[in-house]
C-alpha cells in the first residue's frame, strides 16, 4: 500500500483527466499533471472491463504499488500521476513499461 502522503486524493482525479497529459503504452496509460509540491502523488485505476477477475485487478494494483515504492526516489518530484491499467501484465513487463512512460 502506498503511504498516505503519496496517495492521490479523489477530487484531484477529475482535474488530471481534464488538464493532464497522457502517455499510452501496451499495458498502462499514464496521465500526469504538475502539482507544484515537493512530492509526487499516485492513483491507480483498473476497470472491470480491462481485467475481469477481482483477484487479477488486485494483483495488478499491488504490482504497480510495489514498483512505485521500490523506485520512488527515481520518479520526478512534483507530479500527480494516474496509472490506468489496460490489460494484465507480469511484474517485469509493468516495470519496464512504467519506466518507459516516465522516461526514467
């Protein structure tokens, strides 16, 4: 689980969807917007349409959360990021794609 200070408040999601920039990958869509703070905040969205089974959705959330926790210091500070999962992927595939989208 992400630390509370790194979680994106729900009211910010609409702002990011309206004004944020979008980058698309094979497994994940990344939407981001500058928050002008000294920390980055993250949100994860996985629809039932993208991944049918709840256990698989939870696994994908845990994988993305672990990637964020492991590499938080490499991610540029001052951003609000939403990861929208399009389909199931292994940990290594997600990690590679997220780093590609973040340009880390």
